[in-house]
């Protein structure tokens, strides 16, 4: 009898003989519950007696509490596990990582633009922004943009940037003298760390808190001897 085509057993098939949970195990950071296939595990954590348990017994304990058996140290012998709420564990971990990332401040370079004809009002407005940037730990790149024939008045740009440096002296330090790059005169400011003013030595004498009887007695001047009366009493 004619037979149909035989099924192809291609050895290059990536799914052949693979555990159906393989992809899930690869995506998950920790092995949990039935993914843990070792015969014994060491349980640690709260509300349990720390020790080595059969894996089936540890799974039963986790199921009774409505929690997960999570492998936290797979290279230990036997592997170390905890009975926890795995979804809650992942949520708290991501939350903590997000908070740490938010606290890790990355320094940026903020740019402030002037022209040779910048007036005092615009100058003060930009100076306040620069002070805030420097206090936040960022660098400030300031430049004077020259257009057309204004390039002939470079000294105006230098005066503006040096005046800006004086204005920011308390919070920022000029990294170098203004330099020309194309049609821009540039100066860069770095945040200056706040330094506490040291108090000078006090000249006042320290207060003597000892009891009066324990303090050294000041020498008294001797009283003058009484003079004898010249006349006799009548």
C-alpha cells in the first residue's frame, strides 16, 4: 500500500525536544515554583524554620501560604530559596531601581546665548537661570553670537562674558578665558562647591565654671598700719 510522506525530523529545528517552559525560564530573572527541579533546597526568610527541605515539601509550604518558592541563590549547594510573593518582590525591586536612578543626577551642559547688544534686563534674566543651573550641579556654556559685521566688535562679547563671570562668582567658576569658535565667543562655567566660612579665634577668656571656693584667691593689698594718736586724752 502506498504510504504518505514520513514526518521530517530536522535536527536544526530549534523547538525540537525543548521544554515548553524554556522560553519563560529564559525571560524570568529567577526560577520559581515548578521551574526549580533540584531534589533539595535551603529555605531562608521569615515565618519558616531555616534549613534544608525536599523541594516538593518546600513547594507545598509555599502553596499553603499562597506564595511562591523563589530561587535566590542558584549556585549554592543546595540552592537557596525563599517563600515570598514573587510579583510583589519584582514590583518593589523595580520601584527601588527607579528611585535610585532618579537620585543619580547626571550633570548636563546648559547653554545661554548673548548678542553684543544684550541689554541689562536680558542679562539679569539669563544670569538668574545660570545661577539655578549651577546650583543644580550642571555646567553652563555661555556664548556671544556675532552676525555679519558685528564680528568687528569682539571686545563687546568679551566684556559681556567677563561681567557674567563676576555675576556668577559665588556659584560658578570660569574654566578658562573666553575663546572664539567661528562666529561665537564662548565661556564655560563649572559649579562651585559651597565652602563654609571659618570663624576666627575668639579673644574672650573662657568662663570659669568652678565653684567660688575652688578658684584661686586674688592677693589682697595690705592695710596701712594705724598711726598713733599725737595727743593724750584729756
